[in-house]
C-alpha cells in the first residue's frame, strides 16, 4: 500500500488557537483575540498567506491541499485557481456542494481546471450536513434527499466527462446531451465522506476515495468494513482516507504541552456555545464527533490528556470546531506509529492540518513524514527530508 499525505488550506483564516484556526466555528463562538504576552492573533486568509501555506506543503512533500467549502470560507475554486501559478506540483483537493451548481457546469469547470493546471485537480464532494447552512444557499431538501441528489449529480458529471452526450432524467436532475468540449485528462479523483445510511450507497457507486473523520481505529475499521461491503455489491473497490489534525514535536511531553496550551486557551463559555450549536446538526458524522468527548462535557477530567480517546488521539479540537475534531498528538515517532495503525486497517490517504497551518506543516513534514520515509512506510512525493 502506498500512503498519500495531504495538507489543508485555512481559507477562513489561521491562528495559534483552536478558535478561528482555519475553519468555521459554530455560530455564537467568538474569533480569537490576542492575549497579553501571546501571539494568538488571527491571520486573515489573504492570497499571499495561503500561497505561503501551499508552497510549504509542496516543498515538504504533501501531495495535495484540501480547500474547504462553506459560508465562512473563501471560494475554493477561485482561491486554488489563483494558487496554481504559485506552485508547480501540488494538487488541489477542491471541496464543493453539489446542490449549489449545475452538474454539467461542474463537469465543465473541472475539465477546464484539469487543462489549465496540468492535471492537478481532485474533487471533494460535500453533500452538506447542516440544514441551516443549506437553507442559507437556497437548499431546502432534507438529509436523505441531499444524498440522493448527490448520487444523480455524480452520475451526470461522470457521464459528461465521457465525451459522448449524456442524457439523464431523475428525481432531482433532467439533462439532455450533457457533455464537455474535451474530457478531463486525467479524470479528477472524487473524494466523499458521509456516515449516515443514505451516504454509503452513493459512495459505493460513484466515488474513488471514501473519507472518514478521525475516529478511534476500532470505529474506523467498522466504517471500512461497511463501505467495502457496499462497494463490492456494486462491483467496485474504494480507497479510504482520514481527516485529522496533528500536534507532533520532538518529544511526547512537548506535544502534549502544546495540546494543553490549545485546550486551555479556549473560554469554557465558547465551548458551551459551540456544543449547543453542534448538537443541532443533522450530520451523523458530527454526532459521532461529539460523542468522542461527551465525558468532558459531563465534567470529567481536566487537561488535554483527559480527552485522549485512544493512545495518541486527542478529541479536544472538536470542543469548538465543527467537522474534523481529533488530532494525532505525540512525538514524531508516536504519531508515525498511529498513522501506521490506521494504515493497517486500510487507510491509504491522510488529510492533515494543525494550528497554525504554516508552522505545523513543518513539524509534520520534517518530523513525521521524514520518520515514515525512514521506515519505508512513505515513499513520495519528494520533499524536505
């Protein structure tokens, strides 16, 4: 198995704190303010700063960067297109919502992107799990219907990419002769995540890489078995990826001290507001993330170690952050050990991030990736050793 590693573009801004650190925070939770004697200040997502992150990811040996989608993010298509000339090899994993754009137009956009980038586009299809945000964009379908629409969307996109006019009539889309001027070469790989019942069949039939958030290995193994069974019924096989944060240092003690700093820097009132907002989500994946730190919310334990839900897996990020809520914490060797534990289950792709994204890319790239290369677990692409 050849492991692939990707980094993250913080298109909502970046900081040395969990809140505002590269992704939207739940409604009602404030942005970080600089504390006396600290450097916990928000870094705006300017194109110059994002170019720094992208160039560093390329130099360190990451294959791609995930660029998120949502109300509080800069548009992923536009930002990554602007960064193409700032990089030469790096791929861009562009997240987008299928219900917000015509499938034929999306097929055309992707084909154009592949040509102008020299084949550096990957697609992350985000069906959408937050009803309030979906309504903000004019989408009023319920959870199950959104996944059904995603399935139709992907069928049309793949049909348009064949170069032969494609007809389709379903419950959500009706197109006649969907086609692009020139099929993309190569066809962009499609990444997709979803933990609910309606998500599984869509992934099994249409996507290349099934993504999970960073649950403990036993739960990840159950997901992989579930998806392998569904894919086999479609006569297909899937690759598997995982979305995680990282805090790696030269020693385990230093890494956990940094996790303690991140956790202690969050106001308990912000945690309460965030958890109230996240509890309203109809995303099954989000409910699974919240369940990983229920003991903390009930008043048990203190410090980062109290949220170590598996050796080296810390659930503290999910106290205030929507989406991926766990981090690999430890020495570079310990983090490499946990990556190899996930790889043994069948995880081939790792989408990583950290606070702040520029500095943490170096800790992970020069520490963990170098360790994995030394072990022979990771062979490329080339980067800082």
